[in-house]
C-alpha cells in the first residue's frame, strides 16, 4: 500500500524552494556590487564598477521577488500560516523594565542636552563634533537599526517622558487630524536633514534640535504626552513603526519574543475585516488603521529612496542639468522629494484599487491598503540597513569616543575602512526585507479572505509595486556616491 506524504511536506518544500531561489538571486547580485549610499554630508563612499550589466542584476532582483511571491502562494495551509505570525515566547522582565526605563530616561535627557551644547560650543567640524556623530551615527543609524533588529527603546530614552509628571493635556487632541501631523513631521525632518546642512554644520544641527525640543514640549503640554507621541511626534512615530518589525516587544508588561516582522500582520474581526482605530478595546496596539498610517509607511520607504538618489553621481548630475535651464535648486529638490513621495503613495493606493477590482470583493480599496501597508515597514527596514549598516560600522570608533568623552573632541578620529564584501551585503538587506514583506502580505491575505484563490490573487498588485520598489532601490545602491548638488 502506497504511503501518503506527510501534510507538512509540501509547505516545507515550498518555503525551501522560495528560500533557495532568493539565496541564488542574492548570490548572483552580490558578486558584482560593492557600492553603498551613506548619510548626506558625513561619508563619501565610493562604489566599484559592476561586474555584470546593471539592468541585468536589477531585473534579476525583481524576478527573485516575483518568484518568491509565486512560490509563497503554494503555502496554503491556514494553520501553518497562522502559526508563524502568532508564535510568541514570554521572556519576563517586568521589574527590569521599570528600573532600566528610569535610567534610560536620564540618559536620553543628558544626550539631548549634550547635543545642543556641543553643537554650539564644540568644534565646528562634523567628523569630530559630538552632536553630529551621536545624532547621525548613533541615532539615525544605530538606534534605528536597533529598533527593527532588536526592539524599540525610544519610549524609554525619550526625554519628554519626564513631562508626564506635570499637568498636561490642556486640550484634547483632535481625532480628525489622525497621524497626519506625524507624517508632516517625518517629511519635514528628512527635508531638513537633506537640504539645510545639519549633517555638516554642528551649530545648525543644535539649532534644529533645540527648535524641535521647543515644539515637542509645547505639544506635550498642550495635548498630553501619549497623544503627542502617538499622533504628532515624528521621531516617536517612526521608531514605533520600525519597532513593530523587531522580534522583541513589551506586551502586558512582559518582554515577549516573536518571529521578526510577524507582528505586522494586522488584527481582523470575526468577519475578516481590518479593525479600525476606534474599534475594540486594544486600539493602542494597532499600528496601521487609516490612510494616514499608510502614508507614514510609504514615507519611510520613500525618504531612503530619495536620500539614496540625491547622494549618487547620477542624481547630482540630474539636478545640475535641470538647474542649468534656470530652475532654482530648492525647487528642484522640493519637486523631487514631495513629487516622489506622492508617486510612491499613489502607486500603493492604486495597487489597492486594482486588487479590489481584480477580486470583485466588497472590501474597499482603503481596507486593503490599510491591511497590506504594514508589510512596507519591512521593506523600509531593509532599505535603512542597506543605507546605514556600513556607515554605522565605519563611524563606530568615533561614536564610541564621543560617548566616552563627550566634552572633548578627539584629535585624530578613527574611522574603519570596510572590506568590499560589506558593501555587497546591501543587496542581501534589500532583497531580504522584500522577501519577509512578501510573507507578511501572504499572511495578511489569508487573514482577510476565506477563499484561498482570493487570498493569493489579492497579493499580486502589491507584489508588483514591491518589485518596482526593489528595482529602484537596487539600481540606486549600485550607483557610485557623490555629494548632493548645490548642498555641499
């Protein structure tokens, strides 16, 4: 009598094949790519020439993402899919959190104070100034990487926590504003970072940090610390979104471990609808529940794409070419920045509309956009790691020296020279983020639709958008870097 194959064999085989295709794609791409984009104004990384045609490896990267999405469609066991994103392990640590949180708050307040002081009083050389090194190598690179690789520690470091002991919340936060103020703040911070010289002029950075602190304190006193952090504070919002990718989190006062990225699979009600911001009792734990949250997820992807473009030789040449016909540089950068964000955002909303028409479902495009948007955060994390991993490693000696001796600048700052293979990791980071994002989208689809065919087909438009994001990002990290035009 012929024995029937175990039920788990097809799904394990499907995952194995998808992984193999991805690894092969990464290996092919990594062989010829050694370029890296760094933070504006702090590093001038150079890229080696590609050993294969750029169009070929970009197309191969997009094909790897598409093939992985198709192969993920073979994993149709709902129990298996649910078991992946629901897996949790209680690690305890409630008492440790209270003690460490108090200490972290003091450290955060001290660091902000030192950033402002050393920005004005320290040497006005970006590579040795405490404010610039700690803000960008420590915060923009290191702390953000820790948020999505380990867990979000910003709520503990946030110096505004101390204001919670004061009378706050003079007025109620207007619910109709949603988190659009946080989105505006994120875009504004990226614009300031890119165009104002804060990465190269410590005094300008200190002024910006001081201005941000004044606005934040006023906001906390006006609407309350929790409402401000969740709806209007761009830094807290960005860290909270990135932190949902991480394997470690605090749930009900306990440290909990999960599979990285799986906490992004959204909550649904018994009818399979995504639970909105005002529905249910646990609204504070919901990450994406409106189009404002969708826009924030897209913005975290776009801002890294924008910074990657303007710090390449081709990007600088394009800006100079447009400026040569009489366009003001600031208008060029503004059009590129805000126009590019609008294009990314509309592309994702367009994918939701196409999916609705393709499935002929009663679910609205808004519902699908809200449900699938969290997967973009893994894409953003992969982009961020590709942009800042080498940057963080190279400046880690300077960062350590600044933290050990914040009141004196090193006479000879140490910067690591990284081997070429470190740059090749950028390809793995980008593709790895997209592959995990596809699995999150796959799990989301199976939460939304009772039909397996609907669940699989609903992913196609979003995967096509992800392939577009992949092609753009792979193209950018293949280009040699340069200082942005007119911003040096």
